[in-house]
């Protein structure tokens, strides 16, 4: 998602117009993310995907029309069994795709506000008036968590309605279409919540930590690798990481911005370091805390932490041994199992694995 928003901002800053296609509603099985977006440039370049197959071909045609005529389109598309077989999309859901022209200027500037808020770890929403036909107009409203606004949906009444439901919108995992009952119209407004980007703190820059960080970056996490050894926390060793910190485990937590979109993995070179990380991590609002190791190691560390006042309820919440039970053995395989668990927690679909295979401590 950040990549799409950043690409819109980049092209806007270059003075380019783009067609933006967004999934705004779906029902049944669909071949794309709930927050799928795709942009098409005037040069024919495509960034992102709206699902592939014949659906994407239709969206591409709508995008080219938007770029040529300046008209927006709201497409409703149902994948029949026959179409699914022909296109390779084995699903049968119905989607609504909104394709619009985004031009440099005030309209596109609102994407700047989304990107800035996300990177500052602030929540916001972006509301867009769905114009089913006709020339594109700037009808978009950005609202920050603190109530700040930029832009407009075209009327004071519409803006006020969306501002009033801000708290309801910010908690959503995906966008929602609202039909407003205004004095003279009933416009449809697509409201998208944007939460701070998920950030993963990998404590330990060894073999496993490096693989976890690289893989997590590929699925959309901001990655920070932390180790007390300079040789294990540097950009050359972790080229995919957003940041590498050389710091003592006991001290670094005071300087980390940890919120409910933060994930913490203890993958250090020794039990004593993992113990420090877990003991500090359970005091934070992090969404996820996990530790490499065995059940025996867990029992030993938990007993010591609890003896120093650590809350048992918080310790029981820690994912340990970390990762999905896939029989992982190598650092790369362990990373797959760990990142699968991170994704499950991030998407709200995590359920304790039936059995846990202890992850090995190999640094």
C-alpha cells in the first residue's frame, strides 16, 4: 500500500497525471487483496495490481479512458464460473472497482498527507467521493487522528458527516463505502483508514535474524535490526533493513517508538539476551512479541522474569517457541515460519498452531 501511495506522490511531484483504480467493495471469493490498488501512467506503465486476468484488462481499459477523457468509472464486476475458467481466476466473487484520474495539485497533494502520517506513525483516513461518470473533480478529504483536515468532498455537509464517523472508520482493516443522506443528494463516499506502517524490531543480527528481517521487509514491514555487536548490525549485512542499531539490549527500549503496530522478535545469540528483550518487550504496547528457542528455555526464562515482577498474563501472551509448525530447520525455513506467524497476527487471522516445534538457537 505504501508503495502505491509513494508512487502517486512521486509522479505527482513530477507533474504527471495517473489513473488510479481501487477496490472499494467486494463480496465472495476474490483474487486480490482487500485493499488492492493499481495505477496506470500516461505512458502506459502499470504499478500494482487489481487482480489480474480479464478483470485487470477491463480496469486497464477504464484507466486509459480516464487518462484520455478525464472521466471516472465505477465498475461492478462478477466473476462467473465460465469467466473464472477462461481467465485462470478460480473464484466467483463480485467487486466494485473505482477508476479515477489523479492530477497534480490539491487532489494529489492529499496522498502526501497520507504518506507523511503513516511514516510519522499517525493514523488517518482518506475519503473519496465516488463519481460513477462524468469529468473528474477534486472531491477528496483527508482527516488526521487529531481532527485536522485537508481537502473537501464538495460540500460542508458531506465533510461534516465523514468527520463525525472518523472514530468508526479508523478502526477498520479495509475501506468502506458509505452512502450519505444529504439534503439534496445521496453520494457514495469511499473511506479508507491508514494505520502506521507495521514495524518489526529484530533483536539479533545473526543468521536467523537476518533472514527474518529480509523476508519481513518483502511482505510490507518496516524492519529495524538491533544487536550490541557492530559487525552484526550494519547495512552491509542487512541490506533490506530500514535501520540497523548497535545498542545494549537493556538500554535501547527507552529510545524505540513502540506502539500497537510494532512487532518484536527476540533472536539473539544467547538466553541472557533474549531474557532481557522479552522482559522489556512485555512492558510495551507491542502487537506481537516472539522468542526463538525451546519450551524448556521458555519455562526457565519465564520463571526468572516472573520472579522479578514480570506479569504472568503478559508472558503467556508471548509467542514462544516462535513460528508456525512447518518443520523448519535452516535459517531460511525458520524465517518462513516466523514471518507466516507475523502475517497471521497482522491480518487478524492468527490461531495457535496445533503443535509447536521448538525453533533452534543458531544465532
